[in-house]
C-alpha cells in the first residue's frame, strides 16, 4: 500500500493540531489562504475553498477499452 501524503485540503480545519501540521507542511499555501480570507468575504472564501478542495481530489476514470481504472 502506498503512503500518500495529505493534501492541504485533507486536513481538518476545526482541529488546531491538524491546522498546525497543515501549516507546517504547506507554509506558502497557508499564507496564501490567510491573505485570501482577509480580502474575500466569508461566503466567497468558503466557495473558493470548496472548489479548490474538489479540484485537488484524485479522480478515477473508467477506461472502457482496457477495462481498467485510470487515476488522474
């Protein structure tokens, strides 16, 4: 089984420990999100965060010719 690192969006934002770990692993992205929160309304930021989290999710496509799953 592969050991896959968590993405920035996989951490629980409500957990101080996970937020701290995320910020240590992704310091530049954490700073970017702090700046975004200061510039955007809460609703705008939540929509942005949700769309970025969705975009960061691994995707599986079914290849009908070879009958295999392809991970993007």
